[in-house]
C-alpha cells in the first residue's frame, strides 16, 4: 500500500466519511458452522452492506465473549477450523475482493502457538489488514503489536467505559486503523448500549486521537445502528450476526439453505440503519 493512500482500513473509513455516514463493521466467526458455509458468508458480506469485516479466530477459551460467540467458536473448532484454514479463507476472499478490509479478531494464544513471525508473514500474504487481540494490553506491545505494525498490519485497540483519560494515551499509543470503543462493560451480546453515553465517550476519545472511532458490543438492530452511528465513525455488530447463523442451523447444528441469507438479510438491514444515521440526525 502506498503511504499516500493509506491502508485498506484508512481508505474505507475515509470513503464512508466522504459519503457522510459511519462504516458498518461486521463480525463473523471463521469456520462457523463449517468452512464452506463460513466462506460463503464471508464472500457475501460486502454486497450485503458490510464496509469492514472482523473475522473471529476460533479459540477454546474466549473469555470476553458471551454465550453466542463462545458457541460459534465451539462449532467452528468442532468442524475442524484451524488458524491455517482461517488465513486460507482470507486468501480465497481476496481472489474476488481486493478492497474490503479484513480484521482478524481474537486472542493471543492461537497466534503464539502459530508463531508470531510466521503468523504475520502468512497473514500479510493472505490479505489481512488488521488485528484485534483482546488479551494483549499496551504493556505487551513488543509481543505482537509492534511486530504487526512493522509488517504493515494495523493493530486495533479496544477502549472501554472504564478507560479513563489517564489510561487512554497508553491504549492509543500504537493503535492504528481505528479505535474500537466497547460501549458496555462485561461480555459481548448481553446488554444494549446507551446512545447518549456512547456519544460522550466518542467525543472524549476523539480528543486524544485522529483515528476513526467504531462502537460495538450490544448493537443488534438497524435502529440501534442508526442511533450509535449518529456520533460514531463506525458501528460494529457481532453477536446479532453470529446469532443469525445459529438460528438458521438444523437440529444437528448443521448449515441449511437459509444460513447465508439469514446473515445477509440482517446485514442489509443494519446497513440501511447505518446509512440513515446522519440524515436522520439532521432532521
């Protein structure tokens, strides 16, 4: 990527801003419920309205996740998903889409087991744009964050309601791409965000950085996406999409003809909400 154009993530957030709207950031778990279906979902997300894709790296002990995403990890691992297969999914996606940013999200253990240098090499080769690793604090930046930056991969950090002005500079120091603001305390998918408090938090974070601020945790509907998107640069939806996968499965937990369309219909609805965020605010 040339420095003048920035990364795919930089370009996508800039493009959404130029359209006067926030970006829709969608999360799905790689390999859920199986590799073939998951690949089809991944391929279908951009045309459904996803601007940025977070692809979850399945892990056996996802401590920050609620039951919905925990179960998705379990389904994926039971179906044989591995880190190599996750990177292969990105590589296959890139054969048909050279522009949509993909961020791998998860925990450090699978990356450590793969080997940091080998992981970063293979991730770059596959077409990964960024990483969100929820259990590596800024004090551990030498482990993965700084090597990722040197490899040309954005390292995206999470800020939370408990990240005060004293802590925020450390969180933001080596963050790139965007800042992910976790709008509620606790695990994913368990509560709804308060739009007023989110707006205040986004304003506070923007006082410390020029990076886009995307807001996630608890956004389930187009209406919530519209409300949050009035002030945020991006709206992240994860558990609701993963739940759409789960609800489409048969009694044996296998994909059905409805699985891919269940996801794309929800994403299309969320995209309509995001695209209405600023126009509604102006009314």
